[in-house]
């Protein structure tokens, strides 16, 4: 993944497109990666430096949090989870629900209209399939917040988003351990994804 | 309690090693006390304040607004370079800590492999931050000499868990003060990796929690973080 990205200079260019300063730093960072022989800094990019309002970003985050909450709290009850998996999914579902509540009130307080809760469709029926998808969804959440973070104009909202994304990362790591997958799938640097990249994965789960 | 490493296919670790990890909350509580000065307030109020400031209303509660005063001690430098030097100092300590843990061969099997990967990640953080400071025209902070009590697996796991939680809260505490979007993107990308490390280590520590702060991770300011790491600098 990271090595793929490093091996693809076009992608690196694309991700820093139009941001001179970012490009400058990224090149330095990539040079460092080369020197140290590692994929040290491929994701040192801000892939979502678009003209998006904070409310837009919060609503996008809200959609993902609705997805996670529904997945854990509704679908999670139908796949026969037991033991630690059941315990984690219960806790994580409650935490995602708290994210939904916080984002909803933040959007309202900022004068925006929270998006309606979508209807979801999760193509899983067993505990194993469920946890595999949980791993994908949590890692997706991390990359979505990390991608959108630099575009937030409000510094307070940035910290709020940071305090949420840290939880998504913790969930992702714990689920990874449950299913024998890496808790750090991107190595030393988590990836950032654009809204379009996130929707490519999340979109099929939304009816 | 959460995911237990020893129950997973990923970790053919003898149960004994994990079971040896005796519970002792003192160290963790000390850390949490040191870093817990921020963010305990209700998140709802926090977010409301955030939105108030984003819509240019005056708010009285602005816990995460960029302060007029620097977010890190002046000795680290100004602006983003100061923040990067602060991060570099913490990463140097983490890197040295893991190097010593790995050299002590306290963990074997899958846990040992994860610890080695975490150490590698911290080394990469050091290299990347160091290079970024140079590229920005700054002078990288001197490498501190860490001193860590590398005694037994239980103690080390607990310290690693505390250190990673502290690291995650330290990055979160600086996010709002970073000016450059690229530096911010880099910090965010490291921030969640520290969180992943902490969540993984939580499974090794009796009483450890994947999400010790609940649904919203707390930031820590530089003063609290530096006070917490001071005992580990020679």
C-alpha cells in the first residue's frame, strides 16, 4: 500500500497538487524516505485541501458515523458475535453513537442542517464477515478524518475531529487484533483519503 | 478490558507471559493525572464552543483555540518548527525506549513482532520529522538521552501503553496550533498511529483499555506532557 504509493510518483504529485508549501515539504519528506530506505512519509499529504465548509465536512463525518453506529448497533446484533468481539462491538457502537450526537449538535450549533440518517445495507451474515468489514470501515474512518482534518477552518473543530479520529484508530487496531490482521496496516503513517476515495468504499454500503 | 492478544491467531504467545502482567494502576494513573488537565469537560459544550468560534461569535470557552502564546516552550523554536521539535523530542524518546525493549528481548512471538514494528514506526517518525524541520529551515532539537526502567515484560508493557497514550494525546494537543496544512496532515497521520499502538498495548496490560478516554480522546498540552516524560530523560 504505502510502497505502492511511493512507487507511484504521479499519485504523490496528485495528492499535493496546487499546494506549493505542501509539495515542498512532501518532496523533502520523500527524500528522507529514500535516504532512510523506508516508506516513511508517503502520506505526508493533505489530500482534501478543497473549498469545503466546516459544515460540509461535519456532515460527511456524520454520515460515516451513522454508518458505523448502524453497523455496530443494528447489524452487529444479527451475526452471532460472542466473547471479546461482542464486548468490543458493544463498546464501539456506543462510542460511535456518541460521535453521531456530538457531530449533530455541532452542525446545528454552527447553523447547519445535519444530514438525515441514511439507510444502510451491509453484505455480511457471519461474525467473521462482520469483523472483516468492521476493520475496513474503521480504517476508512481514520483515513477520512485524516484527509478532511487540514480543511477544517475552525481550530476548535479540528481538535474535536482529532479526538474522534483517535478513537477510530483505536477501534481499528483492536478489531485488527481480533481477526489476525495488522493493527497498523499503513505502517508508521496512516493514510489520508479524499471524500471521493472514501465514498468509493462507503458508498456501496449506503442504500 | 478488551481484545486479548493471547486469544488470537495472530499471537501464538504463551498465555503465561501475558498473565504475568500484573495489574498496577499507579503508573497509569500518574500519567493520566499528568495529561488529564484538558478535555475532561463535556464534549457537547466543547463542540458548541468550537462552532461558536467558527461562526465568529465570541465564546468564553475556547479550549482548543490556537493560543496567542506558543503551544510549546520557546526553547523548541517558534511556530511549526517549535511544534515539530517538540514532537521530535518525544519521538526520540519513544524510539530509544523501543530500541531498549527490543534489545532486552522481553517479548517474543507475535507480541515481539508487533513491538518491533512499533519501534520501527517511531524510528520512521524521528527520521521524517527531523527531515521536515531541516526542510523548513529549522534546527532539529538535540536528541535527549532517555532512561527507562526496562525490568520485566509486565512493567515494560505498562510503560509502553502509558507512553503511547501520552504520545497520542500530545499530538492531539498540538493539532490546532499547527499552521502549515502539510505539517498538520503529517501530524494527523502520526497521531492515529500512536493511537493504534496504544490500543494494541492496552491488550497486554491488565486494566488496559482500547479507549481509555471513552468516545473522545483527550488532548494534552506541552507542559503536562513534558512533565510526564521528565523522569525518563537522563
